[in-house]
C-alpha cells in the first residue's frame, strides 16, 4: 500500500516546531522572524517527507487557489503554445499552477467566467482576438486581476506585447537586401493591434529602401494557414517577387498555394514569416523567419500577474524586441 501523505503536523513534529512556525516558513512568510537554522531544518524535513501543501484546504481558508488561468484563441498556433509554455514555467517557479483554456473569438466571455468563477482562479492571463469592447466587458465581469498578452487594450493596466513593428521591418529589410522591389504582405487580423503594428513596420521597411507603398500588395490573412492560402491566392495576379507573412502559420498556407500554382520558392518568389518554431525548418523549402520572444512574453506576463496578486503595482513593460532573422531556403535573390 502507498505511504500516507505527509501533513503539516508531520513536518512540524519532525522539525521540533509548532505548526504555525512550519506553516509560515513553508509559505515563504517573512512577516515574523524565524532563525535561519530553524528555517533550514523545516525546509529539509519537508523535502525529506515529500510534503506537499493541501492547496484545496488552504483555498477554503484564504479564498485563494494558487492557480492562474490562461485564455488563448488557438492551441495549434506556435505563438500561443510558446506563450503557454513560458507562463507555465514562471507560474511553477512562483508557486502557482496554470489552468489552460482555449476559446475561439466570440466565446471568450464564457471562458473567462468559468475560469474566474467556477474554477476560482486567482488571476487571468488573456490572449484574445475579440474586439476591444467585447473583451473589455468580459474582463470587467471576471472580477479578478488580469494581464493581457500579445495585445493592448486602452484602459487595461498591464499588457505584455512583442515589438511586431520592428520585426516586420526587419523582415522587409532582409527581402529588400536580396534585391526585391515588389514585396507583398500577408497581414494579420483586420483592425487588430498586432496587424497594425506589422503593417506599419512593413511600410517603414519599404520607405527606408525608397520603395513606394502599394496597397494592392497587401492582403488580410489573419493567423491561420487557410487565411494565408486565401490571401496568397488574391496576390498572385499582382506578381510579387517576395512576401512577408504576419506569422509562420499564414506563411505555410501561402507556400501551399504557391506550390500548387507552380511558383518555385525562392527562384520565382521568396517567402518569409514572423515568429520561429521547429515547424519552420520542416516546411519545403525551410522558412526564413524573424524570431519573436513569445515564451518570454508568457513568463513576463505570469510574473506581472503574481506581483499584482501580492498587492504590488508593477509598472508597464515596454514591447519585447524581436530576436534574430533566421535566413533559410525560402528566400533568395530577386528573379532577373
């Protein structure tokens, strides 16, 4: 039979202290002084006994669950998968569990209500593709602290975003450096924060190279492979020699259309995308990408949320800068 689970009383008795002292040490409470040798002894005993706090019982006493919720619009998108991974790592380091929920745009209200009320999470990390007013209303009804990821909502106190503008400009600079003058752009969600930032970076990259912006070379792809395929099909009659996609997922969709249409990559057209993931190396040809710190975004957001739950008022963080551009086989010199 399995050994009985160690209790707080077991730790206190073995360490030779009262339960209140053991509890304070194991919670990390420093409001009352405990001798360092006593603290070390309690922690050693807890480790030896494989003691794990009863979070359910503690939650009933304190109305806290030591659980964070994260809401994402897509689970099959490497951007959100990496953000979840970073948030989970930070939460674990800070003594919290992470409850993951996926809802498509338009159903976020139900998700947020469940996480904040039924499941009683202490706070929320939210990445949403919903309109501003819908999201603002949903968050107001949640009645728990929250941090937004990958977007800014006017009036929201804390958001962690990527510098998509700088990333898009870096992608355009790479393509222009290869001699391309007709560079198309597969943009993100219409009216979205990130889409606007990436479009601005795309335009800045063209302007820096002395290339006039041509709106017929921009098509809305969103953040799916299907959207990337549709947008690329719209752009084929414009005969671009290069295309910058808002994400590697939409870039993959664009590449499928190019292959079907008989366009050679990169001999006839170069393709680059924002965000990097192992799948970028598995595409044919392998996809040139601009690395984005999406995992760091999740870590920073979770850390900010835990600090807010502790009563702190953390300052807003600046956009996280992009990483390196990773040149691969999907980009090459402009034809001719």
